[in-house]
């Protein structure tokens, strides 16, 4: 079976607030993750609220590794956030006119998507990170399809430590067949975590399924 790096063009991993206190740990784990899976390129997401503290270590990491790496800033989003206001206020943070958002699991499609057209008319591309962790999408993949049809670029994890929250393999295969998501996001990078290999194995199986169902 091929390594993930031979099937996926770029590995995407999101840092969070915990990363502030585990700087050396995430760097060591991520470096090994990239090597084990033979990735040729990667992107690291930095939460906007932690940008000032994480940007330096991320740039240092990118410079220290012999791979094509880059970073982007993403915004944590809840039901109360005004996406259009965020774009207008922080457009200088949006690299290549891409607006990366990580929605809270309780976010509703009716609220999150209402400004999508206006944002796109301003020339910004919307990326929804870990879309499959939104409760609405987990319960009904058709909601994810609505985001995709409204012009958003959809990134999913496809795996979680909690089996109750796991997108069943059949649903993931359905998403692959319908082509309603655009890329995978790595969730676990700690090789000591018993679920690390499970995530790698599941993605490899599903990516082989994708190849067979092109």
C-alpha cells in the first residue's frame, strides 16, 4: 500500500492554543509524521488569536525542514461571528485572498453561510476546516454538500478519537463518490497515541477507495 505522501499532495495540520505550551513536542511529532508518511509538502494552520506567539516557531520549523512548507492563519468561528466583518477588518491576514475558518461544532449552516456570496464577490475564497466536525454535517452529509455548492472549499478530518463521533466509513465513501469535499486535514500527529495509526490506516483505505472510484 502506498504511503499517504504518495497519494495526498500536501499534508495540512492545524495548531491550536495547546500548541503554545507544547512547542517542542508538536514540532518533533510533526517532523516525524511528515517523514514516516513521506510527504513532500505541508501547510500549518495558525489560529488568529495565537498568531503573535506561534508565528515565530512555525516559521522556524518551516525553515528547519527540507520540505516545501508554508503556513496560513485561520479564524475560530461560532454562531455569533460576522464573517463579512472579519474579512473587512482583517483582510491583510488572508494570504492569497483565502479566508480559512474553523467553525465551532454547534455552528448552523443558516448562520454561517449567509455572507458567503458577499465574501466571494469581494474576491475571497472560503475554506471550511474540519467541516465534518460540525454536528449538522456529521448528522447529515447533505449539509456539507450545501457548503460545497455555495462555493466553499471543504476540508475534513474523517477521523476522531471518539468512535461515537466518527464519520462512518460508509458516509466517508459517500462523500468521496459525490466529491463534496476538497482535502484532508491531519488530526493526530503524536505517534505514541494509540489512535495515530488508526487515522493513517483509515485514510489510506479511503484514498485507495477514491482511486478506484474516479
